[in-house]
C-alpha cells in the first residue's frame, strides 16, 4: 500500500510555466464531471482557483441532494470534494494525474446549506507520484476544519483516459475543440 505522505527524497518542484496564473479560475476538466462539471445536474460544481504557489482553493455549497444523514453532507460526497481539490493540483504541475490513494478524516459534521472552503497544496513529488494535502473549512477560509485529507496522485499520459473511458463519452470529448485544446497542452509531459 502506497503512503499518502511523500518519502524523504521527494521534492517541491517549481510551478510549471504553463500553469494557470495565480488568481485564475482553473475550470472543469470535463463538463459532466460529478465534482467540477457545470453540466452535472446534482454535482458539486467545484470551481478551483490557482494560488500563489503550489496550492489551489475553491468553495462549494452542500445542497439537499448531497445528504447522507438527515440534514448532513454524505461522507463520500465530502471525500469526492477533497479528491477534486487535490486532483486540481495537477494543473499547477502541468501534468495529468489520477488518484492512487486518498485518506480522509472527518472532524466535524457538515450541515446541508453549508458553504465549504477548500484548500489543497502539494507536499512533494517523487517521480510520477504527486503528494498533496487538503482541508475543508466551515465559516470561512480560516474557519473550523471539518474535513482533512492527504492523497497520492500518479501522473499519466492522456491516452490513459482515451484507452479506459467509455467510448461514447470519449467521442464527445474529442468533438469538443475547446476541451481538446486544453488537453493537448498536456501532451508534452510524461
């Protein structure tokens, strides 16, 4: 089992020159993504913003359709939010990646209608492995920590997605010139 903390030989790389500028909205990698897609009817619609260094932030409101227990966010949904904000870190490194391992700690209940403030940062990179940490806060960016997570992402080539995705969805993406332009920008990497 791979740990979610970087090994001693991991480094904090520089931000990729092609990374979104600090303060820039990163946008969705796929319009139907449950976590960040604006077209998903019950999705989270997380819209991350690039930070100054190797960090990103976002907000999202827990809605009624996100419930687990009565009036409370579902734990799996909160884990999805953490996975999304951590995965967005890959934009700063200008390399596509997939979740290898994710550990989530729930520290406080999150009621429906809560605005969650998410922040994630790279903790190290070793080869194709990208390590990150994240927090979700209630009551503002400096509010109470409700969820904390650590993750390991593995950098992959774009063909990972075209090879393993459902063919009809891949076709839609290939037919979208704007999305393909964003995807092609990553082709220079591993």
